[in-house]
C-alpha cells in the first residue's frame, strides 16, 4: 500500500508537471528533456525520503539503494517503451 500510494503521488505529480508546461515552441526537445531530468531527480529524492520514513522492515541504507535502483530501472524501461511503442 505504501509503494502504491507513494508512486501514484510522485509519478502523478511528475506527469502533471511535464504536461502543463507552456513554452514559445511547445515541441522544443531540449527544454522537454531538461524538464524531465529535473522531474526525475525530484521523484528519485522524494521517493527515497518517503520510503525511508514509511518502510521500517529493513535498514535505511538498503531501502535507499532499492528505491534508487527501482527508479533507475523504471526510468530506463519506460524510456525504451516510449520510443518502441506506436504512437
């Protein structure tokens, strides 16, 4: 339940933030990538903090490593799927 709640909040917020930006050139790739990287760093940091606060089953260091690795794998797989799936 903790995993689901934290991920819904962080990734939902990231999705809203990425899709609400207005620029002079909406498809400006560099701006979009920069915005995504900032958002992902914030998601990584928020989830690491949230999981270390709410999960008490393991040591903090282990929770932080697992959270970081899970987010990194999710970022890589999600990035691949976005490029591989049809529009």
